């Protein structure tokens, strides 16, 4: 019995819950494709948000990590402090509606921006290959996926929509999109592969690094809210690191 307890203590790791989401508003993220928006502030959708928060707070996070640039940490937490003090009306975006609300319900003193998103001088513009057959195929796939997302979103609750976005099949389809994007060329220049490696993979690796830097103890429980397109890579990096016990949306939203 004592040996079993010792093994359990030795294997204890920080826990991370990664929730992929849609962007509730246009946040200037320059996404390649984006869904149509619903009225998040309607009574019906606000009730759905409250249900989501009631489910997620069972995770009992010690930190809430958000898709916000790290350099905006001071501004982000000034807004969060104003929200806690009752002087900040929540905006439509998921940062406020889920991130701030969950952190507030769990009595957390701050939230944590973990994003990176900068133009690199040696990274090509993916639009350079827009005349290629591969780019046209990517556009076709993207439009089809967005049409499916829109249909599901407008016919289901937000909780069901989040569960659907976080389903392994949809996560896989999202990654397939980027693998097709990597095939885009411009006059023999592999702009798609270069963009995918030097921007998309690099960005997600830096997000992963920022998440690891949040660990202060093995008892850490970190909730992460990110656009669902990031799920495949973030899950891959987090799982393969061997540093976390991983929780998924269905562990708390069902």
C-alpha cells in the first residue's frame, strides 16, 4: 500500500484542460476562414454560457490561459480586475465570456495571456500561391468546413457546439486542412510548407512553451482556451512533452 502511494506521488503531474473554441467576435486574428457570428448576448446564449461555466468550474483551475498576446498582459488583467470589481461590461469575445467568467467564478486573481502572433521576415505570404491548384483546393475545403461549422452552430447549444468542435474527428479535419495548405506552391517556391513550418508550427510551439512556463508546482491545474484550429498541435506538444495530465472538453461538458 505504501509503495503504491509513493508511486502515485512520484507520477503526479500538473493537469491541463484544453478547450478549443470558435471566436465569438472578429478579434483581428486574420484567420484564413471564420464562421458567421451568433448573438452571444441574447438571453438564450447567455444562459448557455452560464451552463458552460458551471461545467468548467468543476475542473477547479488554478490558472486560466487565454489566446491573447503576452505583451498585452497588463491591459488584459486591468480589464479582468475591472470585471471583478463590477465596472467592466463583458465584451462579446470568448476571452471575456468564458475566460473572465470562469476565472472569476474560481476566485482567481489574474488570467494569463500565452499567445504569440508576429510576422516573420523570412515567412512568405500564403496568398503568394493563390493561383495554384493546391490553394484552390484548400479554399474549397475551408469553405466546406466553415459551412458545416455555421450549420452546427446555428442549430445547437453552445455547449454542444464546443463538444463537437473538440471531437477528435473534427480536430483531425482541422489538421488535414493545414496539411493541404502545406502543399501550396508559387512558381516552384514551397510557400505553403514554409508558412506552415515557420509560422503555424512555430506559433503553436511558442504557445506550448508559454503554457509550460505557467507551471509553478505539480498541483497546477491550468485551463486553456484557444481557437479550435490549434487543438491538434497543442495536444500533440502537450502530450508528447510528458509533463501534463491532459483533460479534454468531454471530461467536463458532457
